[in-house]
């Protein structure tokens, strides 16, 4: 997959599929809220492993149970498929934190 900058219409279409994400200052942005710091940090750890595999790292901050994320590809000065992939993975991981995983 190349790191081609997406058009405005491609970004708008993607936002229709990504719940709770918005475009802020040219970046995909979302605020994730967790019960506590441990949940937030666990989420960030899972995302970090995927980001490292993609070689695409988020701009984010963490304060207690809140993680604020901005996704943007520096090489193209815009949003790429890599940002959409990472956003989708973040959504999956955030949802998994909210429900216990089955034992066994």
C-alpha cells in the first residue's frame, strides 16, 4: 500500500464509516474515554504494537482515562489509507476494552 494522500471526498466517505472520528485541522481526530489510566494505557499499548508494524505512528496524548488521538501522514502532509487503517484498529481495541474477553 502506498502512502498516497486521500482526496477530500475519500476522507469524507471514510468519516461516514468511522464512528466518533472527525476532521480537525486536517487530521483525523478522536477522543477515547476509559474507566481509568490502566485501561487507557492498555489500549495505547495494543495500538502501539499495530502502529509499529505499520510503521505509522499516531500523535496522541493521555490524561488519566482519556486518550486524544490525531492521525495524519507527515510524508504526504495529509491523510492516507494508513491513517484509516489505524483509526479502524483503534476503534476495535477501544471496544474490546469495554467488554471482558472470554476465558478459555
